C-alpha cells in the first residue's frame, strides 16, 4: 500500500472526470440538434432598452421587487415586469406554470431585449420540462441570473446554443464595481 500512489490515482481520476465534463455537455447538444459551431450570441443591450423582469424561482417580497426595478433602471434600462412576477405560491414566485409562462412571455415579447431574473431560490428544476426551447431558440435574448437560476441558464444553453449570463439577480445589492462590469459585459463590445 503506497499512500502517495493512492493520492496520484485520485488526482488522475479527478482530472479524467473534469476532462469528461465538456463531453457530457456535447452529448446534450447533439441530442437536441445544437452543435458547438451553432453558438448563439444574443444582441447587446443599449441604454433605454426594455428588460423583462421575471421571478422564475423564489418569491420576492415588496422590498426585493422595488430594489430590482430600481437596480435595472439605475443601469439605464426600462423595466417591463412579467404578468406573474408578483405572484406567490408557497415560497415560489407563482405556480410552476405561471413561472414558465413568464419565461415564454419574456422571450416572445418583441419589445423585451433581455430577460432578467429577479432573484434565485428553489424551484427552477421543476420548470425545465415545461419550457418551450424552440420558442427561446427563435427569439434569442440575453438572460441573466444566479444561484438556482444557473439550472435555467444551463438548460437554455444546452437546448438552444444561446449564450447565457451568470450574473446578479435584479434584486441583488449592486456595488459600483458590479454595475460597471455588468453594463460593460451586456452593452459594450469593446469592454476589457
């Protein structure tokens, strides 16, 4: 028994596992007819563009909702809330169907240029079977959020090829640093 050899084996196994992760994603792309060469980049935002605000996960109280609207307006965008963004079903931002409906609304509304998730929280994985990825693929837009929203971002990317953005939720506390870099990433093609 050589402890050093055992450690090396574990490290090798870890490296093999990490190296296989892109292959797993590739199989999802192939299954859904989206190849690596079909990466879809959404249009950049401009100051004054309309951003659809949705709550596809946890319920947001009045304070969080008001902060989200204020945050997005302070970044230079107009906010258009989803029909169900203020709904509550237990600890969720509406029923599964209501939350899925708001995702579909945000992608189909021609005025909405980006889909911004109000907050994270439990419940996203329950929506994935309800999503119309064909609709999302036909209407590529910036979609941004974090925490449990990551499952939505990954599902959209894997099923459509759309580049998604892991970034602050609408109701997050935004520092000047965060504001500067979020705006640069979403609006400025020359940003470092």
